């Protein structure tokens, strides 16, 4: 499954550099079985095709507010539907770019519309057994990309 991580990291790096003019740094990969801890703004995007599963983007509140403020041009200080929509769109863009990157590895995949979950102190159960988390730090805040996919 680790061969599927680079397309997501590369897509996130490109999106943050091109949209927000900031670099990302990733930490040590983390391995989980069946569930991941979440942050304040979480986006679940399903993947179908040659790969099946999902990717959960877990954004810190700081990053969610910074992304939304950048997009909307005004300050945000509480998690709401607009913030969820903004980070959902960023997750959607990263995922779409990752699918393009996966075609270079001869995988044909599609993404399904994002599901947004706002709140703290929870975890998400994944139907796939193995989940790899890519922790990412930026000047705008931190987030995790939780990849739970397998070949069909």
C-alpha cells in the first residue's frame, strides 16, 4: 500500500504551494488498523476503480480557519458549514490531483463526493484493515492524510 502514498503527498505539496504559496513537511508515517483519530475538520473521500477504499483528511482547526480565510478573504473563528465546505474542496482538489498522479502508475481511479465531519475527540472506523497516516505540517497549520486503499 505504501506505493499509493507518494501520489497523495505530491498532490498535497502541489496544492499548498500553488494555492497558498507555502511548503509542506511530512512526518513519520503512522500505521493503524481499522480506525484513525481525527482532528477538528475531517473530510472522507471514497476511491473507486483499480483501487478501492477511502482517504480521510484531518485538518487542525488552525489550518481549517486559515484555508477558509484565504479562500473567502475574511477571518473565521468557529467551525461551521462554510469552513467544512472550504476544507472539503481542498481535500477534493488534492484527491483529484492524486488520481491523476496514480494514472502514471497505471491505476485508473475515481473519487466520490466528499463527506465532511466537524468536531473533536473522535475516531473514524475504516472498513479496510490497514491505514497509513501521512502527518503534514505547514506554516498555516497541520493535517493528516489517512490512506486506506487496496487494489481490486
